[in-house]
């Protein structure tokens, strides 16, 4: 009987621990995304400006 109680207790504690680890990992992942967002926006804006300048210089490639 003691073995069953110990097994159930460890099983439940394992799930609680796993939930905590996953929650912590997701929180850190979201913080990393928020920290990188300004850089990603600048990169996207720069890429769009580069594409527009390229198409202006090479209009024959765009079919216009």
C-alpha cells in the first residue's frame, strides 16, 4: 500500500513540476520574442524599402 501511495504522490508531483517547467519556458520564450520585436520590425521595414528601391531601379523586372 505504501508503494502505491508513494507512486501516486511522485506521479502527481512530476506533473506539477513538468507544468512549472513548461510554464517557465513559455514565459522566457515570450520575453525573448518581445525583446527581439523592435529588431525584427526594423529588419522588415529595411527589407521593404530595399525591395521598393530595387524595383524602382529595375522596373523591367517587375513587369510594369
